[in-house]
C-alpha cells in the first residue's frame, strides 16, 4: 500500500472549500498514520493504560462519519457498523446510536476490513453533503444543527484523534510527522 497523498488546504478558498479541504486533510492524515504497519501493529494499544489502537480509531471514525452525515444530516436510520458494548448504546436516546462505538476491537478485526468501510462512509458523507448548503439544518438534540457546524465538529473530531494517532504510531515504530 502506498502512502496516501495529503493536499494542503488552499489558503484563499471560499468557506465551503476550506471546510471540505480541512476535513479531507485530517481524513488523509489518519490514513497515513496507519500506512505501512502490519495488522498486529494496528491492533496494538501502545500508550498504556489506554486501550486505544489505530484500528480502533479507524473504526470509530467510520462510525462518526455515519453518525453525523447519514443519521443526523440525512436523517437516515443507519445501524452501527462496529457495535460495541456501551458505546453502541450509550447515545441511543439522543438519536446517535453507535456514534461513540468502534473503539473496541472484535475478535479478528482487521484494518483490511475496516479501511474500505471507513472509505465507504466518507464517500456517503460527501454524497450527502453535496445535496446541502452550509446553512441547511437537521434536527439534533431538540434543536437544529447546520452543515457548517457539522463540518467544524468533524474537523475538530479528526484533529483530536489524529493527535492520538501521532502517539500510537510513534510508540509503534518511532515515526512522527506523517
């Protein structure tokens, strides 16, 4: 597998292009953090006492993509991709079943399985976003949320988890800045 290309977001773009570009930047960053590692490394929790793994982050972000862009923005009834203990059920009352899931690795979980599922959720997200303006709203937690807010939230979510991925990857093979 070759290292995914990561484009720098444009410095002078309109708001929507900036938001989409930064989200794609962080999506690619997470993919790059996983690139070149063996399956067992991707499933290894390298920053004790945390059980967090790179594979768990990929699975989680597939769930997060599905939650915000399918369940909330498009109002689809989409089941969890990677059901897990409390995470799959803890936010069900808020209409976000599975949103916190994915971190737990099922027996036999692999990056080879999770990566295309994550990419599929990204493709679905892009398709949903293409049909909405930044000011379009969707019901959320008794109020309304705009696509602009969802983009901003997703950028923050990915940035936070890419920071986690930095530590995990560095502990695996010493590589930083990828």
